[in-house]
C-alpha cells in the first residue's frame, strides 16, 4: 500500500470535498481518499504509487488545483 498527501486549492465546502473524492477515487488502484477541507490536504491510499499527473488531472476535472 502507498499513501501520499497532496495539497489542493479552491475547495470551500463539502460539495468540493465530494467532487475531489469522487474524481481521485476513480483512478486505477485507489483504495481511499481522505480530504481535509480546512487545510486542503488530500491523502490518497493506493495499491501502487500513482503518477502525479494522473492525480493532477483528476483534481482539475473536479474543478480544483493541485499545488503540491
């Protein structure tokens, strides 16, 4: 199992959290997505290391920006 925390900007409400969780959760191998709205931290647990470009694309599809 791999776990990595990313920082996402632009999220302001629980709908934002749900959108990011849904899009990132659809990536191959993702086991869980935990979003902390207050800090913008998005922790992803997956079967294998994810390509950051894939995570970035999923976050952007949800309408937000991956900053780290």
